[in-house]
C-alpha cells in the first residue's frame, strides 16, 4: 500500500493538539509547523483523519512542494507534478490559496497560473484539448510562504468544523473545532462533570459529549474525497468511478462505529437565552447526544453542582470594551459561580484583558488563541486535585 504525504491544517495555537490527535490515531511521526501538521501515512489515513480529527481544520493531500520566485517558475513547477495520478478526465478542480511574504503576492494571478499549468499537464497525458469538469470535486489548494509553494488536494471539502449537527447557529457561534480544542486543553475527562454556564447553542457541551462517547466527530457528514475515483486504486484495490473510494471510507466508518462507547456522563449547559437553548437542544438531537447533555435556563451566577469536582468551560460574550456593563456583569457572575464551586476549575476563552479583575482571582495559565479573526486568550483557573480515593470516580 503506497504512502502519501498529508497536511492537517490547524488554527494558530492548536497545532500541538492536532499532532497529539494524530499520534492517538497512530500517526506519531509528524512535523509541527505554523498552522499545520505534516505527516506520511497510507491512503487509509484520508478517511480516518477526516472522521476523527476534532481540532483540525481540514486534511490536505500534498501533491508537491517547490520554490517559485516568478510566475514562470510557478507554472513549470506545477506542470511537472503528476496530477493525472489523482485527477481524472472529468475532475472538477477549482484552485484556491494564499500568499504570505512571497514575491508572487497576487492570489488571483497564482490561481490562474496553477489552473492553466494543471490543465496543460492533463492535456499532455490524456491527449484531450478540453475537459468538462463535471465529475468528482477535487479542490486544489496552494500555499505560498516566502516563495515556497505547497500544492495540495483538499480531501475534506467543507471545513472539519462542519460536523453536520449544527444547521442553525445563534449569534457569534463558536466553531466546533475550537470548542473541542478548549475541552482538550482543559484536560477534562468523561469521569468528571462539565458545565458551560454561557452555552449559547450548545457547542461546547455537545463536543464534550461526543468525546465522552468516543464518537468520531465526522460520522454525520460527507467529505470531498469520498467521490474520488483514484482513491481506491491508490489503496491497492480495484475501483470504478461509480464506487470511488468506497472501501477506504467503509473501513474507516466501520472502525469508528466499533470504537464508539456507551457511557454515562455529567455534561451540562446553561444560558439565559431561551431561543439559544432551543437551538442547543435541537443540535444535541442532531448529534445523537440529547440523552447525554442537559440544558437549562439559568443565570451564570446561579450555576451549582452536586458533583464535588469538575470543569467550567466557557466562551462568554466579549463586548467591545470593559466599560460595557452588560458584558462585565457576566464575568462577575462567572466569578460568583466559580467561588461557590470552590473545588472546580474554570477555563475561559475571551478577548477581554485582565478578566481576573472581574473573576476575583489570578489565572494560573494563559494561551493565545483566535476565535475567527478575534485575538483571544484561554485563561485557566485551576482548582485543587481530587483526593486519591475520588480520582477516576464520577464525583
């Protein structure tokens, strides 16, 4: 079975988490770079990584890398790559990408040149002068960083944050991938309670429930590479356009079903917005965790728990400035709840500076993350460790 080079892209600050997820999947030999994790694997990894990665943005199949300081070098470098190994005569291959600190700074020009170069390559191989592009969608992505070109095929299609359970979203929704990352960074385990006291449409509690049940986050959606005719051949089995890649994806989905578990959990979400809570309950049903997540209408200051130890994980409203009294009141309420839950830990993503002034306690750890384009910090206020007799128990 042939080896391929893959990239799992990630938001700034989450690369190490994605590398850890890849190691858990058996792909431990990887290179962590800004915004991406590079690794080699068999083609089976295309299905497994798309289904299982919770914190990555998408999975790219690397076609080649080279240096280009002129459009001619970009054209020739692109044309030299074996596109025919993956792209059939009727493949649809739109080109998108980015250029950072490169002499070739015009993204539209780069798109046009790469597209033309791929077409010329396919003309020389298939001996056709025109391609219908009515077949499988095989998006080409390019990255130009300091004149170093990386050309890839996007195996994911829509970003991996689109799990399939959140067709409707409330105001300022948190991406599912970032929600999963916040949970991972908290070191929460399924034998501990978790509460999101500003849950909105429920993303953090739902992602926690999926983790507790060990359900692959991508099981409720499809991916671009599921329709790639070349995938089956690359896996070493016979395939046709009508059943493109079915065995690779069938094996990955069967593995995911086998690894899912049925456990009890203590995952809760609360909010004062009844409309948002209604969406949260609907999203939980769509995700298949409606009996594992419990939502209630409750101000943050009134959050309590019968569990002695647990985690408050929250993405509260940011506001534009600390003078916004409505926003600052939320943080004071969170501080009140945290004081009442004195043996718990609080983990908070916010763009506000010095939230400890409102929480009433200095944070123990801070990590810079981005919520979309908003620069934030993930502040963590750690509670005491449970005594040995309670560790590993659901208390």
